[in-house]
């Protein structure tokens, strides 16, 4: 899973950006010869700006993956290091 996301983040984004550049060129021509509705323009804006909006999702995935790799055997419900510290404190007091 981690390798898939990393490949999507690197190679996939490069390919996607190349395809979006080609789409922008085609769209520039179409805008000159066709009158688009505002819904069509909004949809094209969503598609063409998608790569910028996906990067925070990749960043969040990396944070979650890193946390899981650092704490793979954490008891259920202890998804944050400070909770892990609290858990060990309770165990040590017993």
C-alpha cells in the first residue's frame, strides 16, 4: 500500500501533470471556438486544479503511515504517542 501511494505521488503525478498540460492546450483552443456554460467551466476548473488539491491528502497519508510504522503494536485506541505515554504510565503505576 505504501509503495502504491508513493508511486502515485511521484510517477503518477508527473504523468497526470503532463496530461493536464495537454488538456489545457486543447481547452484553450475550444474556448476560442465554443461557448461553454458556467457549469462546464467550473467542472474543467475542478479537473485542472485537482493535482494541487491532492497533495495535502498525500501528506496526510504519509503522516498516518509514519505513525503506524513507528507504533505498529499499539493497543487499540492508542493512535498518538502521548496516549501511548499515558498507557505506559498507568502500567508502571500498578
